[in-house]
C-alpha cells in the first residue's frame, strides 16, 4: 500500500513539474521529466494490477480458499491426477496426508474466531513450507474448517510417507504466537500412498487417507496412521462422524432424489417419493443407511428432514404447474420418529405447504410401525395432520411388530408392502401368502396399497392381479436426481 501511495505522489509531482518545465526549459529537457512521470504512472498501474491479482487469487470461487489462499479440493485433485499420471510406472508413488487439527474449536471459543482464522493461516503456511521441504512435488489444500490435505510425490514407500507425516505433525506442535498469546495446537494425520490395490485415483487416495485419519483419532490425539485395508468398515471404509454430518447440513451437501410411484394398471406416474442422498466431498453419493442412523442419534435428522420436505414440496408443485391433469401428482416424504417428537412438527409441515403452494391432500407422509406402537405424542400429531388433509402411509409394512388391530384405530391411508416380500412373490410360499393377506386386509379397511421393490414384470403382473394399485422399484426407475426425474415424468405423462 505504501509503495502505491509513493508511486502516486511521485507521478503527480513529476507530471506537474514536467508541465512547468515545458514552458521554462523547452521540450527537450522536459521530455526527461515526462518520461519519469510515465514510468511512475506505469509503476502505479502495475502495482494496482498486482494487488488486484493477488486479491483475486485469494478468492477465486471454488479453486482457492479465501482465508488461507490455499487451493481447495478441485484444484488439488487436478494436481494429484497429474502426479499419478507421472507415477504410472509405480516407481514414484503419490502420497496423500489428511490433516485435522485436534480440538480446534477450543481456540475459537477461547480466543475468538479472528484468532482462529489467524491460526489457520499460520498452520497453512507451515504446511506449505514443510511440504516443499520434503519433496519437490507437493501441494497443500484446505478442505474447510480445520481440515487440510497434502500431496507429496516421489516418496519411496509407506515408511517414508509416515516419516514425512510425523515431521509435519511435530512442526504443527510448535506454538503459534497470536498477538501476545502462545497457542498450542496438535494434529491427527491419515496417510495413504498410491500403488496399493484400489489406490489409483485421487478419490480413492483421499477416501482412504480420511479412513486412516479417523482411525488415528480413535486411538487418541496427535497421531499419524497409515491406511490399513483391514480397518475398513462394512460400509466400504466410510467412518462417518457427527462433525461431518453437521458440516454437511451447514454446507448443503444433502440432495433430494425422486423415485416414481407408478399405477400398475395404467403405467402412469401418479406420484414421487422424495429420498435423501448425501453428496459427500470424499465418498461421493451416500445412501441414507450410511448417515440417517447417526443423524437420528444426534438430532440432526430434523434439519435434514426439513430440507427434504421444503425442497420436495416446492419441486412437486412446480411439476404440477407444468403438467396439470387430474388427479394431481402427489408427493411421499419419509418422516422419522425423531421428527415426530418435535413439538412444532405439524406447524412446520403446514408452513412448508403454504410457502410451496402444494395442497395438503397431495402430500403423504411415510412412517414406520414403531411410531404408532410406542409414541403417544406422535400418534396425536398424526391425527392432527390427518384431520387437516395430509395422508399417512405405513412404510415397510410387515417387517416390524405391529398388531393388525392397530391399523383399525390409527389414521393410516396406505400400506406399503416391503420389498423383501415382493422379492419372494411367486417363488416363496411364505412371502406370497403375506402379500396376499396384506392386500386382502388393506382392501377390507379401504386402504390403498403400494408395493416396493418391483424389479421384474412377473412381480408387476402378480401384484396388479391381486389388486395392488401402485408400485415402485427398479423395474420403473431407480431414485433419480431432479433433472432426470423431470425428464422421466415429462416422457411418461406426454402420452396420457
């Protein structure tokens, strides 16, 4: 900044003096001063341009982190891909270090967020310096929060990679001076090196480095750990933490997918079931089974459920406007027992309907049997929702422990036959008997029937002949992102 001011002053003085000398000394001598003025202006413009370029580099959208100036994940992945291409001979593997600061939130809480930001910048600078000192091929990026990732190329083996990680971990433990305070911080580091089976892409290296990081954290703080295939969980090595789910809620990483509900007699799509997926930055698209249980345990399911309900109601209302017709396209949304325990659930649902413009009669909430069996407050909410026009479906009917007598007393409109029974329809005597009995029982109570998991035409025909009205499953379509669901819907309704 001082250089810019000095250049501006010098340029102004030189220009004024040059104009005066044009009259006194003549053009020849004044031209020297004019040249000086031009050079000063040129320096000023250059300085400004350099400053603007530096500022833009610090915040260029998705490619650089605005706080530290480090690359973010997309740029980092490109660099890893380049390194992997060069190391295709297997002699110069690529190593990924996944660095997470331990208890960083205590710095924010104790010293304030400004101090936390300064600490992150200090850590970023140390990581960059350390990585550059270990190997000529290196890159450091910030994933967000207190997480960093480091690429080291050319390390000979896992032992060298672990040594490098330990060196970086010890470097981070040197106290940082923030104002007049010394701040101590430690880090856990996960290590993954290319060359092992399955570790040949940036995504696989990042994924397994994160698995190693979580294993390090399970053993205690301030540790380094190399990826061990034996540590992978039954979910493909994904160790989902509460902090990750919280970040996903904050960053909007949950996506709504849509699976059509199809009339078994006409083939027409009559509704859509909204299903949540998690677009994880490392693991890709995750199904509900891998995060919903944790979300329910932590209460974060209420935030996720609210997002799904709001987005799905608005989207289905848009589809209704586009396609019209009677009966109107309907929407099914799953609601967990945790959500039903919210005291304001009913009010929240109707606020969402009002904002979206979707009619109450076009929304069907899918619940499990346990809600009706054990939760009196949930049953009260169900009855209130039903009284105001919203429909209720019992999901996965027959897999729980419900008594059929409960269905006579509670406000259910639809039974959904679980896919496990549909799979054995026609080939397993027990499954076939259960499906027949469920359809007959539902008809006796004037309940609608939807069959889940229809994958074959013979299943469709059997269910249709039994009198099952609607079905869903891969025979019709898998759950689709909104754009593909819109295309399927338009194609299906075009010929009605």
